[in-house]
C-alpha cells in the first residue's frame, strides 16, 4: 500500500460551468446532471503533512487527518481500561463471536475466507456500552487535569454530556466497515474513543485548517508551464493546452491518446535491453552430460 502525505484541503472552482448545455461527448450523448453542474478547479489547496514521528497516528498522517488517537477521551480510556469489572463484561460479549464467511470474497478467492465476528445485536450492544462509558467518564471525571461534572458546576454547564448513540450505531451497524470483528477489549475501547474524538473534535482543529502546511496548486499556471515547457518523454513533442497526460509516477510524462500510448510502450520496451534467462545448475549439468554445453 502506498502512502502520500498530501491531502486535498480545499478547492476553489471557476464560477462558470465546465460543460455547456449543447456539449456532447464522443458518442454524441449529452451530459448527465453531474456534468451539467460540474465546475473545474481554479486553485487546489493541499495539506502537506510534516510526517512527524511518535504522534500516535500513521507517519504520513501525523497531523491526524484521520485521527487514530483518543484525544479528548485519553483520560477516559485510561480509566476504563483499569476498570476490571467493565473489561470483564466486554470480554463476555467478545466471547460470543462466531466464524462467519466473508461474502465479499465469494467468486474472487479460490478458498472460502472467514473470520470470527459478532452478530449485529451483540456488536450494537457492545459499542453502545463502550461509547456511553467513555462519554460518562469524560463528562463526570474531567479531562486533561480539568475538573469534571462531579465536582464542578461550570463543567456541567459549559461541557455538557453528549449523545453518542448515533456514532455508536454507525460503528456497529455499518454494512462495510464496523467493529464486529474486534478481538480484544483494549482495541475495542481505543477504536471507539478515536471515533468519538473525530466526531466531536472542533472544526477549527481539523488539519485542513493548518495554514502553515498548505501548498497551492494553481491549475492555469500549471497548464501554461506544461504547454510552454514540458515535452513528452516518448516522442519529445509538446502538449496541447489542457491536454491530459499520463506517467508512471516519475518526472517523465506522456501523451494520453491511445495510439501514442501504444507507441510509447513499444519505444520503452525497445529501449530496455532484453533480460537473459538465468541458467540453473541442473541445466548446466544436463548440457555437459549430453555434450551440448555452450
């Protein structure tokens, strides 16, 4: 799996639409509702992650675009993991997991794949129980050294208890990505806390607003540089204004038309020296014995 520290933070689009009502594609078909409303990007603002180590997130997501840390639920996670009675209840529910076939891989994989999963009712009950306990500890005990609702009137007023039911239902009942296959209580608690942290994190703390990490891509200027200075790595000719290009991820770019693409692939294959097959030891011995050694 490849990683990239760049993520699109914002897009500034042209005020006019990209396709007119009279526009038709190569097959003579008129654009659908999506293309009729589509507008090209004028400026794309990228968030470039600094890739700091030891942040609790992936190296190329150190700012937490998809935050995996408990954040404001960190103290609640520590409290819940030390609660032996609560962890015992979580283990009892996880013990109900049964081997379930992976329907998604039927017809794709040669062998039937399966893994232990909870039933939907058990997954929902477990997720609701963990999410409610985490929110209770955040609200009642306080976080980051701040007093909670148990001993502070202002905490009850300014930091009220949140409803986590909707988020818990999404975590448990999503048909594609859910927590029904979690194996350990600690993993269940930490994944739920990270999801709650992403849900309730203030919007201004999202990495898309890290102005010091922004990189601007001005599309008209990019098209001008490609039209004026860039050359195709295959035919060494220039590109038309707005022409799409393709490449293998390196600095070399090529025309995107089908005939030229086939020509580029032939030229690339011809430029590479042929790979000689390796001679194995058994093949060499056989040639010596038969008198056909090179």
